[in-house]
C-alpha cells in the first residue's frame, strides 16, 4: 500500500494544536477529540497553512510556525468599533474578553470581542481573536483522500 500524499485538492482529516508564542494553547481539536476536516484549496485556511501540509501523509506529525499574515492575518483597525452600551442586551456582561454575537443585515451572525468598556462606550473588536499573532501549530494527519 502506498501512502497518499496531501496535494492541492486533497481532503484531509487532522488533529491540530495552536500555541501562542509563550507556549500557551490557544485552540486544539484534541480536547473534544473532534478532528478538523479540510478540502485543500477551498479557502477555509490560508495558503501558508496549506503549504505546510502538502506532501504529508496519514500518520505524519508536523510542527510549524506561521507569521500573522500567513495565519489569521494582521489586526485591522477598521474592524474595531465603538458602540453605546445601551445597544447591548441587559443579559450580556459588558466585560473585556466577552464574545458577543451580532446579527448582520443579511440575517447572518458575526462575533465580536469586547476589548474595553468606558462609561457608556463599549469597544468591540471584530478581528479574529488570533489576528496579529505569530502562532505555532502541531498537526497530526489522520486521513487523506484525493478525489479521482
């Protein structure tokens, strides 16, 4: 049996752990033992991340570091908004670090993290929580299939 290598259009099942530069774990698929699934090239992950997976096969383990622009991008100041506290439901705890869901005009939801509360002003950051950070990834490839 030959190993199936990850290529441009592979479907990949893998476990991942994302660590910050200080070594603390930011996210992992291992906590709930729910591996991630990815179709290479579908745009769900960055080209930099996908490039690190190419050539791996089932059973491969790899660690790599991605700069912010190759991971979740740089923090965009246009994604940080100041809102009146009165716009929030009274059940929401207006504290830094709290993630709040906002309804978009199209009916979809977008998440924002409260960064600061000063009086009646609430600063909400709609950037990805890991934007602007250099991240260390550990991956274990569980399955690879290449559409025929």
